[in-house]
C-alpha cells in the first residue's frame, strides 16, 4: 500500500514538472496568414470596425446635442488616424502575402490608391453634417503630404480642418509624443477634441481627447 502511494506521488510530481516545462507549439506562419485572410474575407473585420464607428457616431451625436444645449457653445473636433482607420492598405498587404517591408508599403501609399474604410467615411460625413471639425493625424511622413491629401480626396474625404503628418526627421521610438502633441495643438487652437479614433493604441494614448476609440488591426503594430 505504502509503495503504491509513493508511486502515485512520484507520478504526480513527474506530471506537474512535465506540464510546467511544456510550452505550446509555435504556430506555423502560413496558418497565421490564413487566419488574417479569413478574418478579412469572412466579413468579421468589417463588422468589428463598423461596430466601433457606430459607437463613435453615437458619442459624437451625444456631444453635439449636449453642446447645443449650452449657451456657451464650444468648437468640437474629432481626430482620425489614416491608415487602417480611414484608408485601407489591405489589398497591398495581401498582395505582399503579409510580408514585404515598410518601404514597399510606403511606395504603395504614394500611389494614392488606398480605398476608404466605409464606416470611417460615414463617420466623417456625420461629423461634417454636424459641423464638427475633422483633423487627420497620421504617422505618414510630411514628405507624403501631397499623395496623402490626394488619396483622401479620391476616397471621399473631400475636406478637413487640418492634416498632421509626422516630421521627416522624427526619431522617437513611439509616435505617442507626436500624435498627442498634434491633439494638444488642435486644442490650443480653441477646439474641444471630443474623440480620437485609430487602429493603434499609440493613436490614442497621451491625452488631449475626451474619449478614445480603437478599431481592430491584426496586421501590424506601431509603438
Ligand atoms: Mg493607423
């Protein structure tokens, strides 16, 4: 009986140690890519993006109504990111089989043929119709201003209150100081930035917006 007990305890210890050192297998890259493709082609991505823009739209309407109710009306503004928020690079990323490099993606952006993310365009139009100023704040470089402006207009974003691009010599490891700095400048112009919307947390951190809305982006990460 005692021997049996010892055997049981030893087996249990072996099992615990085995479980502790066992690591889950690393997922094969091709399966990860297939997951990304399915996420898009199944319509799940579009659905999740639309849900975030619906929430942002409801919030915008609330804020506009509240602003109108006060005698002392503020100049309301929204900040929109561009890539994977207002414009989509998906077709280029899929063409590169989710590989390629940043230079290739940038070259594609310079073509100015990115399409609008539809719920983003609807949100933009809602803001315009409610007299809420729209500012685009993008991590694209200042050198890409002309191509970016042309692309925005071709995609249906006809006009804006401001278009902030990252300085060509920007060398910080995160875009947060630049993006929050842009929102700070917008508020310094007298606007109340009611919300900022983007696909990266770095689009949203750093303050100078009352509320943050994050759309999904499983394709790349920007600190
Ligand atoms: Mg983006």
